[in-house]
């Protein structure tokens, strides 16, 4: 794998796990248009790369995961671009995480504000450093979360808790984030990446097509009635019986050896 060079993110490969690091520490890893574009490009490349089985998303430094939208850039754009055009641009220029079909883990290393929380919600689950914190402060600036925050937060932690976070704009500690289900694991700061890597490696070691199919079934089924979700699961399970990996898995078990996945 040739690791590309970006301006606003760093990319590292550890075995079958790619680590993407938001790399604007001087701006608390605020998300500007360049970063959005580079994240989208990186994730598209990683989705197509058969050597990569899972991804970790984190931030540079220990102060911030991401302070969210780059307000300086937003203010300049807001003054010069019509609202209708801005809406079209935001719709077209998503981070790409929502469409990413391999496991992706957020490793929240510090402050996550606004868009930083939205990035966390886009990931499949999250590890948080014990000193990290989370806040939606948009209502304090006359805005609302506009990249999925109002929708994904309520689905993750429930309507009442989402209303609490978004309407007050208050800061939620790592321990509270764990208790309400916003993150799934809280670990010491110096163990964050290694702990997230351990989970990512477990996922990346499994049959690639099965992992991607299971993720798709869970995410797509969440918006379906149970009966429709079960039919989706049955269809995907039937498809997996046609793959070479579905034959390799049981054979490796019988022969008491590690499976050699072909991803097909």
C-alpha cells in the first residue's frame, strides 16, 4: 500500500489497521473544507484497499480530537455563498464515514466539540481518553448541529439525553459519555491508541466479506421494521454461503489452523 500524503490528516498503517489522524493541532483539529475533502479521499482509498480491514480515527496531540467546524472559514464562506448553495455543498461534501463499509473506530483523545462529536457518532463505536470531553455548542452561536448531530445523537443515546446535550450546550465528561452510551470504552490517555488498535485488529482478522456484510446488516436493519430486518439478514447470510471464505472458515476450524481469507 502506498500511503498518500495529505495536508490536514496523517495516515499510518499498522498491519491491517489504518490510523487516520486529524492533523491541525494549532487549530484544535478544526474541520475545514480541505480536511473534509482529504478525509473523503482517504476513506475512499481505504475502502478499496484489500490490505486494510479496519480504521481508527483520532486527533493530533492530547488537547483536542476536533473542535468541530472551522469557524473562521465558515464565517468567510457564509458571507460570500448563498444559503441554497451552501446547503447543496454540505449535502455533497460529507466526510465519507457514513458510507464507509469497513469497521471504523473513533479514538477520542481530547475535546470533541460540535463537528468533533458528529465525527464520533459517524464511527461504529468509540474509545475515549479519560481526559476527553464532548459538547454541542452550536445553539450558543445561533446554529444547530448540521452534519447529522441532531439525528445520530438521539439514535445513539436517546431523545431526552440528546435534547439535554444539544439544547444546553453543556460539556459532557468522558465518564458521563460512557454512562449514557455516547462512547463504549474509556481508557487512560496513554493507552488510547493501543486499546483501540487491539479491537480494530480483532475485527480486521476476521473474514472481510463477512465483517462488511454484518456491519451493513446492522446499520441498514436499524431503520427497518424487525420483520424486514430479519429478511435482510437472511438474504445477506444466504449470499455469504456462496463465498470462498465461508468454506475456508469451517475447513480451517476442522484442520485446527488459522483461516486464510481471500475476501471473496
